[in-house]
C-alpha cells in the first residue's frame, strides 16, 4: 500500500475498530450497571415484547393475590356477623322452649318476649349495619338491588327478598290473591251487679266503668285494677302494642283503646275502628282486617288481668292463596307458582317475592332486579373474577319476624321456624367459609404462577453477570489494543517526511 498524506486508510480502519470496541464496551458497561440484558428495544426487540407482556402478568398476579386477601377479609367480616346472628337465634330458640315451662304465668312469658324482641331487633341491626369499607354485606345489597312499580292503582305491595345472586332483568308480575280468613277472638261476658238487685248480674253498658264490672273483682271482692295494668298484644306479623287499663276507664273506652292497639299492630286498613266490637251479650270480639297468620293474636299481662278479660280464640285463621305468573317485558312466560303464606319462592333465581294485600283481586307489578354481586378480580386477565353474593339476612328474610313466646302455643309454633332460620344462616355461613378456603388456594396458585413467571421473565431480560464480566475484560483489552494501533496508524503519514528530507 502506498504511503499517503491526505488519506490514511490504515488509521481509518483502526478508528473503525476503536469505535466497534467502544460500542461493545459501552453496551456491556450499561448492562452491568442496570443488571439487565435488554435495556432498550434495540438490544432484543422480540425479547422486549415478550418480557413486557410477562411483566404485565406478574404485576397483575401480585395485585390479584392482594385482591383475594381482601376478599377473604370481607368474607370473614360477614361470617363473623352471621356467627353472632346464629348465637342470637339459638338464644331465641332456647327462650321458646323455656316458655313451655308449666310453672310460667302469662307475665313470665311476657318477660321472655321482651328478650326475644330485643334479640330480633339486634339481628336486624346487625343485618343493616355490617359493613366492609362502607359496603353493606348482609342487607341484600351485596347480592342485588330491586325496585318495583304497580302498573295500576293498587292496594297491594310487593317486596323482593334477595336470597343470593339474582337473575337480573325486568319482570312483569301478575298476582291473583284470594284472601283467607282472620282469626277471631272473644272476651268474657262483662257484667255488673244490678242496682235493683245486688245479687243479680246484668250485661254491662258502654258507659260502665271497669271498677263496676264483676270480672275485675278477685275472690275477696278486691278490685284488681286498683293499680294501673298493662295488656300487651302480640300479632302474627311480629308487631306488639300495649294497652293501659285503669279502673275508671269505661267499657267503651277500653274498646277504643283496643281498637287503637290493633291499628298500631298494622292489622286494619286506615280509619277502620271496628276491629274490636261489642256484642249484645256484653263481650268484645276481635277480628283483624289482615288475614291468615298475621291476624293471630297473643295476649300477655298480669295473670289476674288475663283471667278477667278471658280473651280466647273462637275461630282459627286460614291463609289465603296467591297465584303468581311472571313474564318478561315482551310477554313471554317465565315462571308461575302459588303460595298460601304470602311469599313466592325461587320463581326468579335468587329472589323471593313477598306480596301483601288486604283484599282479594288480581294485581300487576313491574319488577326490576339488578345483579349487584361483589366481584373480586382474582386473576391477572379480564374475566378472571369471583362473585361473592351474600343474600339478605334479617328476621324477615329468615321468616322469624313474627316469632313470639308470649303464649305456650305461640312458643311451640316458633321452634320449627327458628330451626329453619338456623338452617338458612348456616348455609350462608358454609358458603362464605367455602369461598374463604377457595380463596386461600387461589392465593397459593397466584403466588406460584407469579414465581414461575418472574423466573421466565428473568431468563429473557436479566443479565448473566458472569458472562458480561468476561465480555467486559475482553472488550477492555480490545479497546486498549485498538487505541494503541490507532496511535501507530496515525504515525504513518509522518514517514513521508523522511523521504522528503
């Protein structure tokens, strides 16, 4: 090769080697400083794409495991509240059995009923206030939301009781109600001593004061109303009302007070003041506008007062029947059924429909049900979710809102209802427990999958430090060698001066 001053091709070649060695050394130094083999798409375009997808999965799996743990905490909160409900229902059942003690008086059973009422209120309070991060858990909202409208003026109403994950949609409901009969009750015949003949009892008039009525005298002739007495009336719908009875009250005044109490119990249409009436024989008769089990009454108070009033059932209630047809918004038939306790069950998945009306007839409604299940994302990808649907758990949904132990018969009838309520709440607790166990396995699986994906992503993107260290040593030698040779090549043009001197 000729010696040239203008173009030093040897130096240019050596310079290229220096640049190549410098680029390799720069990449190796950057890789060693970050610990990553791929620092930009230029390092490995396809490897970067795969690595980023794996990173998305890894971060998603980590968050999914956190979601699953929060779901377990939510279920633990709900199950703990259900556990307290179970204890309260067990206590009510114990009180129902206790009310069968033959030594107990009406007043004794009334004391038991006070505790029953408090426990029922507490069950409803727990249902309405149990929350996780302000989200209601046991009032049905964690499973579904509903609303309804009557399609025409109607005296009937419906209530949807969400029992679990509901079938969401809009439904047309036609309910044909045939009313049953109300239970009827009668008191003793109220008489007073004739003013003309002190040995003859005559039927008491509306204006007769209770002090003058024979029934309110004990065996010694003492007035049992010398002190104010309280009569408590319990209805089959779970409501109770108190009537204050005093000696200077007239028979007409007592009738009015009893009518007011019956209205407070929700057993009569508004303004109906004939629920309690007097007969020509001087007795009170009780008959609610409501029919069926709602009209069943129990009376509690001082034993002498109960005996003096002598209220007894003269005819039993009969439940009416309700026939229900459900169609979709296009009129296509979906389901039909009938019931005689006012509640149709499972015609819509996850929903019981409670229907109330005082009058026979056909009533139509439009019901909207929305699935509001709590959903937990327990996977890294779309659709990998777990539905947590906890239905409504209160005294009405468990059908124990009408439970009372004020009389022996009422207490005995309550036991089977309480057993069913325990079965229902135990089923809900078992479901929650099963989901908690499932989520524990879910977390274990997520963590294992994440571990394997981290290893896979590491193999693609992480730097082999041992290999990189060896490469660094070789590249440093090459850099030093190439730099030395470039220095030698830069001396070649100077050789031309020796020829010109």
